[in-house]
């Protein structure tokens, strides 16, 4: 994308207005702060025709006795929205999804295997032990340096408290499948979809991941990466309808 291309943002008519408004705000911010990478991802997520299916599906309402209702197929319920109308919640959730996907595509750290984590963990344990030993030495030979000893103790404690949090992270995986960034994107995006819409939405997440990262991420890959988590088991009532096509 050239500088001239990034200076303008053409929004297709099929983009829902709340998403379009969010895109304009993000685009202006990225231009002002010279966030070229973020701007490039934003352009892809707004202009790529595949995203039309995402916004259409998230805007769909349920049918009852062959009649369309006002109940969304994937309803959002956001605590930070004052409005009580489902339409406002749905629009805000879609806009939030866009913002999250842009930042995730640029800043996602990648996954780490349990074997790699064990290496990191071992180093952190050794480092914490060395800090505590240094703190004891300082207290023994330099009583006046109690503040320095406490700093070492505090850092050691922080390292020790971080270890269990690292082990519980969804980004810790059993084996390397060869696409650390894509897997990280899928894991975090499906969790965010569950937060916004009550479901991981594997196929929607696969489309968003493919467009944002600029390479094909299949729904099957997303489900395999994420399906081992109990909360990621997508209930039948929220699966994508048969006429959802890419």
C-alpha cells in the first residue's frame, strides 16, 4: 500500500454504519500517529469482499415460524454500552471486533509450546533464587542496604507469582503446528468473539484472521487450535447457518 493509498479510506456500502464510523475514527488516528501497519490491516478488513459475509452474519436475526424476528442470531450484550437497544449493542460489538482484529494482527505475540515454557520457567526459577540469595547477602554484609535487598526480594516474588499465570495462558500449546502468529490470532479472536457474542464463531474468526493476516486460515484449523478448550465448544444453537457462504 502506497502512502497515497493509505491517506484515503474507501468504505463499501455493505459495511454496517457502526463499523464504518469506527473505521473512520481508527483511520484518522493511524494517519495522525503514522501507524502504517495498523492502517494497512484496517484497509484490508474494510475493503475485502470476504468481510461482507462476516458483517452480514453478525447482523442476521433469528426466524420463528418462517418469520423474521428482532432477535439477533449472535446477540451481543455489552456492559459498557448505556443503550438498552439490541441494535446499539450489536453495532458496538461489531465495531469492537474490528478494532480488536486490527491491533491483534499487528501486535499478537505468538504461541509458545509447553516445552519452550518449561525452559523459560526454569530460567525464571533460577533467576528468582539468585535474587533472593543476593538479597540475603546484602542483609548479611550490608545492613544499611536493606532497601536494595527488598528490591531484590520484590523482583523475585514477582517472578514467582508470574509463573502460574504463564502456565494458565491460552497461548501455551502442546505442540508447534508451524504458524505461531496465526494460532495466537485465532485463540485470542475466538475468545473475544465469545466475550462479545457468546460463541467462538470459528468460521467468522477464520475469515477475519485470513483477511487481517493476509493468508488463508481455514475454519477447520481454527477449530482444531481452539476446540480443546471446554468453553470453545460452540453450541448447536449458535452455529452458522447453512446459507452462510464465503
